[in-house]
C-alpha cells in the first residue's frame, strides 16, 4: 500500500497549451493517504480518467510529479508501479476458467501455488464467484465478467493501490448497490488504498470515506459525503451533489438591502456584510432545498413566493416556487402540508453559503 501524492501536477493533450482551457488537468496538489477508500467524482470530460491514467503510469503528465511514498515515479512504467487497475469494461481471458483468471496475476509473479489457491478462494468468496470457478470466462454474463475483472485487481495483496475506472457501468442496476457494498467490505478487510472513479454521486458516497470532486480539470473539493452536502466549497459541488441540487441566487446590495434581481431577500447582518464586502460582480447565495423552511402563513423573516407546482416523491415533496421571478426549490416532508399557490420561505442564516467567483467564502463574524 502507498501514499500517492500529486505535486504541481498538470496535463494537456495540446502540444502548446496557452490557456487554462487547454489543460485536461489544471495544476493541482493532492494526496491519497495510505489505506484510504476514495472516490474521484465528476461529470464526463472533467479529467477523472486522465488523472487515474497518470497515477497508474499509462500516461505521463505534462508537468509536475507523481510520488508513491515520497518517491517520484513519473518515469516508471505501469508494471513497475505495483498498481492494479479495473477498467469500465471487463479485462479477462475468455479461454481461461474463472479460477485461472483470478490466479493469473499471482502466477505471473511466481507466487507459490498454495498461496495462489488461498487468495483465489478468499477473493472468490468475497465476490460470490465460488460456484463459477470452473467455468470458462467466455460463458459468463457481463456482470460475472466484471466481477472476475475486479477480482483480478483484488487478488494481489502487495499492490500499492487499486484504481477503479467506472467499474460498474456494465453491471445490472439491481446488482450495483450490492457490489458497491462488497467493495466497501473488501476495503475494510484488506485496507488497500482504493481510488474509485465515477460520475454517480450515489456510487461515490456508498463506497468512499472521502470524495474528490473534479470540475474542469480541477479538484474543487475534497471531503466526506456529509461535508460535500452541507458545506459545498464550489457552486458546481452544490449543483452536482444532492437531488435536487442547491439553490443559487445572484445577489447584490442596494439601498441597504440584499436583492436577487428585483426581489429583496430577508437575510441577517452577517450575510448582508459578506455580500457588501465582496469585490467581484459574481456573488451568489446558496441554500439547499432541504434547509429552506416552508410555511403556510406569514412568519418573521419569511419571504412570500408563488408556488408554481409540487412534485410528490412519496416520503417528501419538492415545491417549485417563484420569488419575484427567481426560481427556487424547497423540500417539504411528508408530515407537512404542501402549500398551494402561495407560501412563505425562510432561509436559516446558518444554512446559507456565500459564493464569490463560484468559491465559498466565510461569512463575517458578528
């Protein structure tokens, strides 16, 4: 197992990159600690797979260094980095049995056969492949093939890290949750450094202790699932995490009040002062739909809104409302009455985030 450090790392597929947009990975510093379970989360094209391929040695970075336990490995080929990588589509030998597929990485390293058998049986048990061990891989379905592919990555207990590049894409949706839990169990059992690349926030939250959220070639936040939800560090994290995503309102200060468009917002002095101090024109307030208070009648600091419609999702409803032409979403629990036509919304000050140039800033202390 290894601690993986990315130092001043950047990568461009252009020969002569001139702007930040020319880089698939913008300059960053990042550490994956030894034995951790991490997810690399972001939309297609944000640089996730590029970063994974740089760590594994399939791609050499344009700038910066990759270090394993403090040792620079930029020039080392993949086979010398002691990394196991599981790809989006199964990588197995169709003509071999499942047993031989799982045993291959160990036999390739001249591992004693007794140890080969021990590890194959252990991994097969964890992945529920024991009944398939004597079958030829070509006779397996897509789900079983990908489990074998994952098993080939897990069977070695001497690897520095295991990198998973969207490994559940081809898996039947009903089995995805079960396999995510299996990977979590495997991590707790073997304590191997694992980095799991995905565009699915549920996969990331189920598997990882900490998640690195990527956006336009940058890690814009690294934290626990709870931190990403409660205090997103970037507007993209607010949009991307949660369903529905965070409400963001462009705000300005005029005549001693806070406005979003032409709609006045009722906020406390700390929020007002934070907006007033901002030197950028790109200033937003963010609040989760879950944190907005929805009232049937007028309340102190409540803002009157027009209810456009409500979406009943069983255990809760999402209310879509308009505040002076500004669209907002708020969550109403099943034990609350869902308002019709009109409602009053209140933003608890402790749940509001202030974003300047898309990054979260601390509100002034009282």
